[in-house]
C-alpha cells in the first residue's frame, strides 16, 4: 500500500500489509512525521497494489493490471461513504492475514493479483471540518460553499448548477477552481484508469453518464453504454436491496452540470450501521470481480484472434464470426493494443454509484446514489 497525500511531491508511506504480504498487518502504520505531512495535505490518497501478475497461470495482455479509482466524501454532509471506504479497506485486506488455503486469502489474492486500487478516502476534508466546527450537518460543499460535484470541466456553468454562492449547488467561479479537484486531474494524467467510482449518500440508484443538461437535451449516451449498463445491473443486484440503475439524466429528476463522473468519462475517457456496511461489501466485490472477468475476456479474445489462420475459417462460420468480431471491436476497441485499435490511444471507463443513504460513482462512468 502506498499512502499518497496531495498528489504533487508525493510522499510514499510503505505499509507491510500489502507490500510484504508474508508479514501482513491490517493497519497502515504512519510515523509522526508522516502524519504531520498528511495533516497539511488536502486529501489522502491510498494506492493498493500487490502480487505480481507473473504468478498467474493464465496469460494476459501485456498491459499492466487494471487500475481503479474510488472516490469518497465529495459532499461534506455524506458521512456514510467515508465509513464504507474504511470498511472496504478492512475487508479487502483481511484475507492477507488468513491461511493460504482459506477463501478469504484467495479472494484478497485474486483482487491484488489483477487490480491496482487508488482511493481518495475523503475528497472534501475542508467541508467536513466546516461541519465539525459549525455543527451544520446539512452543509454540502467546501468551507466556502462550492459543490465539488458541480466544479468539474464538463458542461460547466450549465443550468444544472448555480452561480449563487449561497446555493448548495454553487459551482464556483470557474471550472476546476477548487484545490480538491487537483488530485482527480493529476491522477488521471499519471495513470490509465479502467474504472472510476464515486460514492455518495442519498437514494438507491446507480447512474451511468451522462447527467448534464446538454446531454439530456441531445440524448447523448456514453460509449459502450451496453457494457456500462451490464455492470450497473450486476452491481444493482449484488446488494440485498436492489438499486435502480440507468443513465443519469433519465433517473435524475434534475440536470447536474460539472459532475465528477461526467468529467471522468467525457474528458478522461474512463470506462463501475454494521447491517448497512455488511450490505455494501457485495457491491465492492461485484464491481472488482466484474473488472477482472472483463480483462480476462479481452485477453482471451485477443490471443484467440492471434491463433486463427488468416483465411482458415469455414464459410459457414465466417458471417457469425465477422458479426461477433465487429461487436467486440465496437465494445472494446479503446482497450485493445494500439495496433488493433481504431485510435492511437486507449480510453478508460467510469462508473458512479449512489447507495444506502450513500451515493456511489464508478468508472465506465456509473453513479450510485
């Protein structure tokens, strides 16, 4: 585990629980100097990574492990998402202390053998501090009232936000004006994320992009909408109480301009009480296992194509194979190697989630509330 604060001039705090899995520790122990540095930072970003792909028996694409960015606590009054982040960390690493033959160990190993997980644990510490100081538990934005989920550069300034400083959907004086936005921008510049997930509190809904007023007017849909809806459906039914899911502007009764998950998909191209917390873990498990299965499917398809003779298919298989190949290319062409892609760069997926009195947002762009 790497504990990153800010993003620029990143300080790396090594935690034995993930880097040295033979000597696991459930807690990331930071010394006083490291804690002092973190206290001066705007956000605390965790990077969970372990287990080399070299020990996997199945060959995969030459690209590195899939990277997932999870975001919690964007709105100050939404306490539950941050609690769910801690619960998730506890559960995802718990298997590392178990016997190697146990199901818990195998699950943790599978996750860390296939994925790198980046977590912004508390996206809006400034707003949370304001709540703790004023006891105004309805406060949504930063200490100066900017709604971070209206401050991003995607249809910024649209009618789905407000220019009034005292409105709870105040977008700020310009896009990306708030320092809390910087980690999202810088992380996506430094890393290729397959999924982005933003967690909120509110209603039991999962949104895929888009939620902005212009997209609603133009009926715009994200690329690979079918894949994103499949992921949203899978997550929606992972919990004991299912979620609604769909396109943001369809589910949401009002437009939302300048949201993080629209920005992550639109500009960055990213392509998912104890009783309540127990209900959340299957959502995380469903998301992560979907991404692993999705990667293996891409790898299998890629190597299967390499093994086919150039004109070796019987005629009666040609038309179905062409149809399937075209469908897969449409869905996955932004994730294939550059030599097979229609573009010279890869795209990412985003998902945004909202749930359990909490809102979640995920890469491929899905939002759960």
